[in-house]
C-alpha cells in the first residue's frame, strides 16, 4: 500500500471526520511512528510502506474509527507549549485548563516572594508543571490518588525538567497534610453520570476516576478541598477551581455555607462558567 492509497483508506474509513482532519491525523501518525515528515508525505504519494508499518497504521485507523483519542495513540498532548506524555491512566489535558493556569499566572505576574502551590488531583501533572515552569516564585506540589497517574507525572517531570514534587494523597480521606500553601488549585473529577450521553465519545477511553464525581455527591471534591484549605491554606490565600458549569447554584450554596464571599467566576472560551477563584482574606 502506498501513501496515497492509505490516505484514501483513512478518508473513507474516518467518515465522521472532515477530509482535512483525516489527512491531519494520518500525517501525525506517519510522522510519530515512522518519522516521515509532512513534506515527504506530500511529495512522495507513491511511497510504499512496509508490511509492519501498514499493520501498525491500520490498527490505529481502527482505533480512531472508534473514537480512540489520537493523543493516546501518540502518547502526547500539547499543553501551554509543552509536550506532556499521556496514556490511558490520565485525563487528556484540555484547552480550558490552559485558561485556568493562565488565570493564576496572570494574577501572580508581579510577585517577588515565594509562593507555595498545591495542585490537587494533578493527573498528568500539566497544571502543576506549567505553573512552576512559568513562575519562578512558585514552589509547587502535585498530589493525586492514582499511583498510575503519578507515574505519568514522573515522566513529565523529567521530560519538562520540572522541580514539582508529586505525591500520593487522597483528598477524600481528610488525612493530615503537613505543609501549608498560599495557592490551592484543582481540576477535580466533576462530570456526573447523567451527563454521559451529552459528552463526547472520546471520554469513554479516559479514566473514570479522573472524570466522574460520585453521583450521590457530585461536589464532594470541592467540599473536601475547601475543608483542606481551612487547615492548609495560609492567610490571604487563594483557591482556584475548574468547575462544572451545570452546578453553579450548588457551588454557590457551598461557598455560602463556608462563609466564602470573596469569589470570582470566570467563563471559558466557549462562554461557559468554568472557573472559580476564592480569595481568603484572613
Ligand atoms: N473538563 C473535562 C471534560 O469536560 C472533565 C474533567 C473533569 O472532570 N475535571 O471532559
């Protein structure tokens, strides 16, 4: 099979994709798997692939057809200009989450003293690593309940030469955490099972533990993190959350119950209320 035949097979098989998307996916895979660059692909349509290469690229076609994310196929996802390693043990970093990180960076552009930051439910480590990379005053810790996610963090820490410390911690258990912080950030699992029909098909390959909040208490993680902040957040500290836009009313209720009234909500680029900043004044 030559490149042009392969391109056509991809276009026909991936009929949910536009031609452009299909070609783009194929080019990415040819580049990642066999080091064939985009120019080579374009100017050598008759180039024949070897048997083993064809097997590999057709296997991937099959997966893509079933909405398997290309990011898992190539084990890479770009997040704020850095390439993070991803696999099925972690959520694929989202562009919305880049906006959350940018908000924190923007708010702290002028600082001249060290700030201790914790990212709770860090997943691939993308928030923690980006924060520490783009603000030299941040001393950042990332925690997660999943050991497999922490293995991914370690790969990213090495790959992006980051100083972030990662450790295992289950926020639900409310165990003592010996350090205090100036900033808490979290993008915890916040989808609910009744949303499963309305969300994209590709999430079905992502870890449920990273996506879904407990049905009986969809805001459990927010409550636990607010509890954590009562002991582990320094005075004049901040909490930044990524939130589910469908739960604003309930989130406001939790804020009121905890006397947290210095709060700012922020829209994501899709115009949905996706982020929340809580300022603690005392
Ligand atoms: N933002 C993710 C999504 O929409 C959900 C991530 C999460 O639960 N924190 O798929």
